[in-house]
C-alpha cells in the first residue's frame, strides 16, 4: 500500500511541476507565484485545492485530467494560484460563505478569460458572458469583494446559484481559512508569514506588469487594475509613505555599527582589547523629495483639505519622514497650477499649511501638475522624487501616461464611480479609512 502511495505521490509531483512550468513560460510576469505551492497527495479532497501553503490533490483527478484534458488542468491550476495571489483563501467573511466562494470563482475566471492566453483559452459560453455583464453593471472592476457585495444584495434562486457554481467552479475551497469575525484592519502592521508571502508576491507581479507594459499582453490591464484595488483595500498611509523613502547616509552616530580598523588595531596591539569607535554616519530611509498637490477646484471642500493635512502630516511626524535638505513642493491646482510653495523640512511644510489660502475655484484637470513636474525635472530639480500625493474629489481629467514616480490620488471618501476612472498605474487612498 505504501509503495502504491509513493508511486502516486511521485507521479503527482511530476504532473504538477510540468504544469506550473508550462504556466510560468506562458505568463512570465506570474513566475514568482507559480512555484510557491508544493503538491501534497490528499485522498479526502474532491479534486484539487489549497490553503495557501500547499496544494492538495486527489491523485485520480490529477492523473486523469492530465491525460484527458491538460488544458483544463492548466486552467484549474491557474485559477487556484489566483485565489492565493488575491488572498481569497485568507479573507472568508463571517456571513455568506457560499456567496464568497461564488464571488471568488467568478473574479478569477473573469481575469483568466480577460488574459486571453493561448494555453488557458476556453470557448466562452453564453451563460458565462451573461453573468459577467450582470456583475459589470454593478462594478467595472471585478474583484471578489465587489462581486460578493453584489451577490449579498441579489435574491438568486436555487437554479441561478447552481448555474453560477457549475459555470465558474474549478477547485475545492474546503481548505480555506476560517471566516473572519471582523473586517481586516487597514492599519495592521504585520500579517501572518504565509499571507505576507502572497502579498509580497502580488506586489512583485504588479511591478512586473508595470515594467512589461503592453508586452504583457491582452488583459494585463484588467489584471493590474484588480491587483491595485485588492492591495489598496488594506493599504495604510504609513505603508504608502514607506514606498517614497530612499536610502541615504546621514551624519548621526550609529550605535549598531563601528569602525573595524580601530577594532582590529586594538586586538593586535593591546592583547585582545578591541577599540570600539562608533560610526559617525548611518544609513537611513527617509523622503528626499515629495510633491503634495491640492485640487482647488470649486467642488473641493475646505474641511476635507484640513483633514488631509492632519492625517498626512501626522504620519510624517511619527515616521520622522524627511531628510534635513528635503525638497517638498506644496502645489495648488484646479485646471491650471496656481501656486507652488517650496519647503525643506516638516516644520516649513506645517507653517505652509497653517498659512494656506486656497486659490483656484475653477474646473478640475490633474494633467497640469504632471506637466509641471516634467518641467521641474528637466531643469534638474526633484531628481530624487519618488512620490506625489494628489488630494482631490476625483472629478477631473486624469493623465493617460504613467508617471515615472509613484502617484497616490487621495480621496475624501470612497466613490466607486470616481475610483474606476483612476489610471491603473496610480494608487488610491481614502481619508475615511482613518476615521474609524
């Protein structure tokens, strides 16, 4: 009996490794994800499934599918990896488990169809297309969370639920984590190591997609947009801020490092008595250059601007965010750049905030700020610019081309009709996430 199990295990590992190798060759931007799961034979499982740490498979299913329909097996494995990349496995809601399972399956199948990859392509049924159109009327971005909310509000018949399940189901969800008793905390600093591994992988995939651009292929834009929405759901201001930091030596005593020259000199000349001379320089990660743009169009509320400054400057203060010679630009813009206040420290930025008089009151166009940044950089300014915070209500014209620095559009509250117009290369943050 043990010999038979060993043979099935060996065959299963070969099939799994062959399948994920094919996927990694077809979709190189996802290569970092495809080798994170190790296969484990499990006679209790229906066909194949994962808990995020390993993939459990029923050997009869794996062998038969590999022989009869290897394309279907590739598609199922891809489906399973997407559940991990988007962390569906870890965020099962306390209510409506059946709706969550359906929503997660619809979300990953929509992305797989949108990619239009030859090795995964299947003939799209009329049933599938009708359901996609139905969910897209609720939201243009098909995340599991949004589909789940739609399903929670729908009164589906038993036949409709069965149709959904049969149309989109591919893998066993029984190994997914226990339902959450409360929503994820947006300010939580650390995740369980297993989930953190998938979050890091999602960030890496996002960078690969941005680097590949149009070469990533058809449907990559939908994939990138969904990754961004998924990540932003749990992204805090502090986490965004750390993306803007750069490493640089500062003139401060470093208690964790010392001069090895003096150390060895003491050891050699004073009989095992090292001389410890702390380094006068230490490497710090802080912000060297930052642009804060304020939408001063007629629709912008002064109270929202005050809240934006309170939250943003509060984080800067906590993080000791800036180098002493930082370049900070505080820009006001409606349909044109109205003012650029230049600061070099947090104190100067706070003083500028305190004396701020909003100027503008016209229409909204975000593009002049980005053109102005290009002009400044062409003149040799803002050479270390890593990020732009743009506070707005979102009602305006967005630039089409991605900026060479990270851009975060900050909104006073969530508004799906607005956020869907934000370019996929930009991040989104919301003041309402800090109010709770």
